[in-house]
C-alpha cells in the first residue's frame, strides 16, 4: 500500500482525488492537512494534521498530493521532496519551465508527477495508439472554454497563477504537443484578452513546426466548449465530447477517419482520476503502470511560456 498524504482539501481533492485514492488498489489515504481541519477530516484520511509541515514530517506518509492553488505548487513540491516524499501535484505543475527545472534538480530518486489526469483516460491512450494510422500529424485544433464564476476567484489573481492559459489552456496545449510529437514549436503567434487585474480571460495561439501546426484556445469567461481534432496526412482523429474532462459517468467515443470511412470507437465511462492514482501507486511500489514524464510537463510549461510571451500586449510607437 502506498500511503498518501493530501496538502489541501479543495474541491478537486474532495470530489475527485480522495474518492480516487479510496477506490484505487494499492493506495490508502493516510493523512490530510488543510487550513480548515474539518475539510481535511471530510476527505476520510486515517489521520489529520494541523499544518502542511506536520504532514510532511509524518513517517507514515509515502507520497504527497499537492492540492493547492497554482502559485503554491512549486514551494510545496520542493518542501515535500526535501522531506523525502514522492509528489503528485495538480496541473499546472509549475508556472514556468524554469520552475520545473528547480523541481528536476531537487527530486533525486523521488518521483514527481503532474496530475494532468486526462492523460490516463483510456480514450486518450487509444488516440495516441492510433496516431500512426493517420500520421504523420499535420494539424491539431484544441481548445477548452467555460464561463467561470470569477468574482473573488483565484483565477483572477495573477499572483496566484490565475488566467485562462494556466487553467484550461494547459489541457489544449499539452494535447497539441503530444499529438504533434515534435517537441516545442519553432514559431508561436498568440493574442489574449486581458482582464484589468492582469490575467488573460481568453488566449488563442497558433503553434508552428516544420510540416505541422496547431491552433489552441483557452477561455474562462466564454461559453462551455471542449475540442480536440488531430489531422494527419492519411486521416483524422476526433475525441468527441469533453476530451479533457470525461469522467466516471461519461461514456465516450473516438472517431477515426482514414479515407475509407469513419470508425466510431466506443470507450466505456472511466474514472481517470482513479486510474492515475492506481498507476502512480503501482509504479511507486515497483509494479507496472504509466506516469506522466517530468520532461513532458516541462515541455508543456515551456510552450505556455512561449504563448504568454507572444500574447503580451505590445507597446505602440511613442508609448513608454
């Protein structure tokens, strides 16, 4: 059994990750710590701690799940590593590629995994297996938008890693990267619609590689939409209906078109959070399983860096 400790007891921890740990083979929710002790206890851990530091000092905890706002991911991941704990951290793992490099330098033999949970969904894995059927990939369209309740929301605070690109853009950008499979783009054009406080309410970007391109969009004050279409030289893959957030009650389909027709492959409803926890726990115990490589998390962070830089408002001539 891998004994998990939770730093934070927010909505994702309560609705998704704690139930996933309770349901996963080879995992137990050993401890939790939160600003509100009652919320920590509500996750159902064996024990609760009065502080994050106290949890990290608990010898009964093998691995830590960091369920905190974006700006807290780096310091508490580093603190967990310093305490000898493996880490599963909410996405985005970090706010810049340079921050990921700090984690890489500090991890030693410990495992650090970004909890980009959609990557464990069987439909995404199936799409990755079918890329060769349509390849080489020439174009990707990927996006995620929704109308958030933004008043008082941390997403509106740039100091806390707010904005559309960090929140839902991470999904679309990471999907474009694994679909194209050629590392970072060689050219990036982007524009954003900025809130008065300095976060992006919506960002769209065009990513270019030699022989391939991607269009990505993220928005947190727009109508709900998710899409992922991967076009190759010999056909097309489409992850229909919620490619990034299909959950335990959502049966899905992968559409594969290869010139001879369209195959609609049914994928049963799956709790990808549980699959993620189960496979990470198995790997930590020396068993089989897949974990998102830290190198891919860095690549996504680096691409987000490029998009943010390209989308920054440019000074007009004569301004200062």
